[in-house]
C-alpha cells in the first residue's frame, strides 16, 4: 500500500536510470501527514531526481547505504517560498561563517538541507533463562550466571537546516538513515569505492567514434563541390558507365 500510494515505481526507475547511466542513484523515505486535518502520519517513497543534491558518509560500504553515519540532501527554494514554508527571513550564512563564499544564500534563492546523522548509546544487555533479552538498567538484581554483553543502540536524527539556522529537528523512527543508495558497477580499489555506469565504460569507444565522424565531416567539407568535367573523347569508350 505504501508503494502504491507513493507511486514508488517512479522513485525506483529514476534511481535505476541514474545508476545505469552514471553509476549511482538514490531514493528516500519521508513521513507525511495523511491530510491537513489529521494527526496521523504515513510513510512515503520519494524520488531524488539529481544525485548531485546528495552528500553521504564516504566511509559507507553497504550497497544500499545502511551503514551511513550521516547524509545531506539539499534543495534550493525561492526566497518567497522559503519565507512561506518556514516563517523566517533568509539570512546570509557568511554573517556567522566569516567568509564571503556563501553557497546557501543569494539574491534569488536559498539552499535548504535535510541533515541526517546517527548517535549511539552504549547499553548492557542481559539474557534471561527463557531467552528474553532486556537492558540491565531496566531490572534490579541480576543472577551472575545470566549472560550479559554491551551493545550500541543507534538513534537517527533528522534536522532541517539552512546556512544560518536549524529550522527543525526530530528523531527518525528507525535505526537506518532513510536514504537508499542504488549502485551501478562497483569496484573497491585500495579502500576506495568506485561506482561506474554505462557512460564511463563506453567513453573510449565514443571518443573514437566522435573522432572518426569529425574526420569524415572534415573530408566532406573540404571536397570540391564542382562536378567532374571531361572531354567527350576521354569517355568515348565508357559512356554507359559515365
């Protein structure tokens, strides 16, 4: 039902097309109110039409990005749309960055980013004889023979921010950042991940074709445009071929 209501096929197709052509694509999960008069939220699968609006943890190795520790998804809004949606006046980030290079703000529009990041809490777990596992902080006395171990519980935070302010912040109800990576061809070299699509693999052959086509066009352009001329005696024996 979530896929049907979200028209998720669009998100999957866009991400797959980018992965095949460029080597990398993304789609994302968001929460939306069921309607303007409701307190009920629902999950939606949304496309990301440009992978260049996504910045992710470079240490992530999972094909779908489940091990990402942080990620940004940026978009640009007109100043009027920004004021209407967030109820604040856009301000140059350079006022507090101390730099004149402001990618967040200009005279026409404002950049807004969804910033996802994880925090971890170390917790000790204990397993009861019946197999139930609970944190030790939730119970009193513990039998020393019961197995215990320490674990790290992840929490995902979602902050909406512009260059000069954090506009909102909430906890995402899940242990993974709601951004799904779709890979093309993947190669790990010296600890770095290289992702390629069809374009990179066909680059050399395309350059060769372009060179040959340009040489052909150059030869045609330089060829004489006047018709061939010959004396009648020269072609007397070859009239049918001429």
